[in-house]
């Protein structure tokens, strides 16, 4: 029987986007079917494999998306979303593979479920890009999305605090406005994709906040004060309003957590 750790590492070391999506789906099916041993006999790679394209650039060198509902702007938007979802596959897999041994099978099941969702999101967006006459890799992409994983590789609490509870929670804030802009251009198919992503991301943030709460309580720490400390220490950006308070609340992230850090 293949071990869970080796199966996760194999997908992390797959750079080709289609192969990564298919590998992730097979991994999750094998886990749910009991075909992977709950054994952590190898380390996770420091960096996942990446395809030859897109070119990864620092934020300051990213080209402007263009204005309004122009074809260029629409393609740039969906390409950026595709890249976020592609990196999110690896973030969820690394969460399960790096911290699963200490956190247990329920934790692994939750974050492999997240990985499967992110793979599905990427596939939907990639298909939508094709319908617009483009593809993933046709444009440069943000090169810093793995920074949070690198910064928090030593501690599951730090990883949970920053990745689901800051980065994915930010998606809850910005997706509704993006959805309305997409719908205003007449792109109903794109709007439906974003609706699905928003619903799934609420669940993902809730997984993060639930496991973070459990870790803190097991360590005898206050979840709220610990979250604020870890975000200040390990998150290089800022926690920005406006906030989608209702979605965050459904995800188990109360306003008392993030309001004090808002800039």
C-alpha cells in the first residue's frame, strides 16, 4: 500500500497543470477509498513543482489588467484567478502532508477535501479561459503566493492563521464584488463559477478556523490573541477592509479576531 505522505509528495512534485489536477483527484479518491496508509515516511518539498509557464513575477512587476470589461481585462482577471486556484491546490496538499502526522486523520481529510475543491476550481476556470481564447500560462502571474507557506512551514498554528484565516478569508471579501462585475459584462457562466468558489471557500475558512481553535486550546492558548500574534509575526501584508462579515461569520471567523488588525 502506498503511504499517504508519498502520494501527497508525488502530486506536489507534479508541475504540469492538467497532471496535477488529475493526480490530486486520484489522491483524494484513494484516501477516501482506504487505499493509502496513514504513514508519514517522507518530508514535503520546500517548494512544489511549477509548470514552465506562466512566468512568475513579483507584485510590483505585474502588468496592469486593463480597464472595464475589455477582452484583455477579462482574460487577465480569469488568468489571475486560475493562478490563485492552482497554487491553492499545493497549499492544501502541503497542509495535509506537512502537518497531518501531528494533527490526525480528520485534519487530513478536511484539507484533502480542500485540495480537491481547488483542483475543481482551477479546472473550471481553465475551461473558461479557453472559451475566452486564452489559457493558463499565457500571461505572467503573481510569484509570491507561496511566501506564506514558506514563512509558516515550522508550525501548524501559524499556517492555519495565515493561509485559510487571512488569505482565503480575503477571498470571501473580494469575490462578491468580482462576481457582480463579471455578471455586469454578461458573463453568466463566469458568475456561476465564482458563486461556487465563494460557497466552497466559506467551508475552507471554517476548516482553518476550527482546527486553529483546537490547536490553540490544546496548547492552552487563547485562539483570538494567538491568531493576532501569529498574523503580525508571519503575514507580510495587511488585513484590509472592507470585510464580508456575514461570510466570515459563517466561516467561524468573528469580527473580534480581525477588526483590531484592520489597516
